[in-house]
C-alpha cells in the first residue's frame, strides 16, 4: 500500500518510496511496478500524475482524478507557484546559502526516449546548508571526508534539475549513479547500509485548483535516509 499524505474528491498525494517509477519508461523496461498503476489499484479509480519524481527520489507525489485538474496544476508548476522543498545529502561542504542559476536542456522524453539536442532552458534552485559532518575516513584523495545535509527549493522543474544542479555546484548528491561519484556512493552503501539516492521531496504546497485554498503535503526523508540522518544527529531543520 502506498502511504497517502492527502486526499479529497479531486486530488491525492502519496509518499513515493525510492526505486519506484511514476509510470512506464523505456529506460527501465524490466520494471513491472509503477506508482500510477499501484495507486489506481489501491483506490479503485484512475489517477493522473500532476508532476514527476525521478525513480530514485522519494517523497511527495501529487495525482489528480481528472485530466482537467492536472492541466490546472500544470500551470502552477510551470509558473513556479508550487512550493517544493527537498532534502539531499551531498559530497563536500557547499556554501551556507546560495542560488544555482544554470540553464538545462531536456535529454529524454517522459518515457525515457532520447531526444535530439534541445536548447537549454532557464533553471534555478535555491539552497541552504542545514548540517555538516567530517568523517575520519579517506574515501577519496583526502585524509577525511566531508558531507552536508542540504535543503533545496527548485524554482523551475527541469529534467533531473536538482541532481544536475548539485553536480554543477561541485557537490553531487550521494547515491546518484549518473551525476555523482561512485566511490562515495559505495562508501555509504558499505558503511551505512544506504543503497538509495539521498534525495527526497518533503514538502509540496499549492493552491487547490477547485477550492482555491492553500494545500500542503509533507513527509519525512524516509527509510534509509531517516536512519542516516539519525546516525549523524541531523534533522530537517539542521544539526
């Protein structure tokens, strides 16, 4: 059963576990479980995703029961009216606060099919460093290894924006096999039993497309991510 974070006659928000695709993708042809299908079977009615989360990302995922509601929500996402807050663990110690303003081009369509080269679109992410740790372990070329807990607030919704932006900043997200660094990913697997991408959407805030009221759905970082935060003595508000 997928955990329900919010539900009314028009919308439902779930806490998507890491490793679950939102819908079928050519990149993961072997996968047979999708959030759309599981939620449809769980609720006994059709659902339509209002946005996307990468397969490895956990957290708040919003669906509508009618295409017209999806269209109304899509406008809020496109105009930056939706509040999105993520937690991530990254390599190194980024600045305490900052903005990543780095255009990104779309590489794949919604089903994982490679697209011809496209023009880069504006992409902006606000970030805040919540906590840090320095471990007495030489994971890479330094005698100690530094990691940080980050709060990320994307102002746009480009493909893989947070993962690509953190790589651009020089502080890739732990567990990111595409944009991260394998030696650090393997260290977290072996030392902490953490085998997931350390990126989670913990808050989504938007205007209800029917009532006009402000709606918020929240969750925790989840499973292995929460265990890691506890191990380092970190919380979503800092150390």
